[in-house]
C-alpha cells in the first residue's frame, strides 16, 4: 500500500480559487446593492418622519391657536346669558319711568330714585362692553332689528324705523337681543 495521496491538479486548485473569488465578488456586489437599497429606504423613512414631525408641529400650533381663540371668545361672550337675563330689569325700569306722572310733586323722589337706578344699571352694562341699540329714525337693519309691524308713512323713506318697542343690546359686537321696532313702508 502506498501512503501517497493523489497530487492535486494545479488547474483544479486555480479553478476552485477563482470560483471562490467570483462568489466573494458576487456577495460583495449583493451586499453593496443591499446596503444601497437600505440607505435609500432609510432616507425615505427619514423624509417621511420629518414630514410627520412638521405636520404634528403644525397641528399642535393650530390647536394652541384655536384654544387661545376659544378662551378669548369665552372671556368676551361668556356673559351673554346673564346679560340677556338682566335686560328685562332695564326694560322694567324704563317702563316704570314712562308710566309715572312726571308732573306729580309727590312722585318726584320716586322718579329720581328710578332714574338713578336705571342710569347705574346702564352704566354697569356699558362697563362690560354692552351697547344699546336704539335705532329710531335710522334705516331698518335685519341684523340688528326685529320688525314687529310695518306702517304706511309718507313722511319718511320706506324701511325707516319709526318707533322702538324694546331696545336691543350688543355685547362686544355680538347681538344679545335685537331691537323690536315699527318700520315704515311705502303708501
């Protein structure tokens, strides 16, 4: 028996080495193209993430702005209901003044008390940005006035307010109660 092993053929050795190097080059090429694809995917994810962050920041800023506007409106118009509930008191004071005989000396102190109370009430409303809508002689404005009736009157232009049944009130530019009025119409 011989202990000799067959000698490898040099061409076989070179063939195996070149096959390994080709495989190695293919793996490196695949690895580079995989890395390029991963980089491209990560760049796209980064762009998407930046866009999402910008959207989130814009939404947060819009929400903050809306909240500030809501708070401002609540401060400006939060008194709507209480003012609307107090307006009949002013109306009743005006009716009381209209009903009392102004020439009666015995009622002079009562008239004075009601006038002072009315003035104080109206001044208090004014301090809270409530303005009176008393449109007698002005053109009819459906945004501010409520027409109770129309009367023919050749002395004034049509759609002119002839008489005010009940004054209107505005809080910070927003109508709390429209003025109830009589409007002129053409004969």
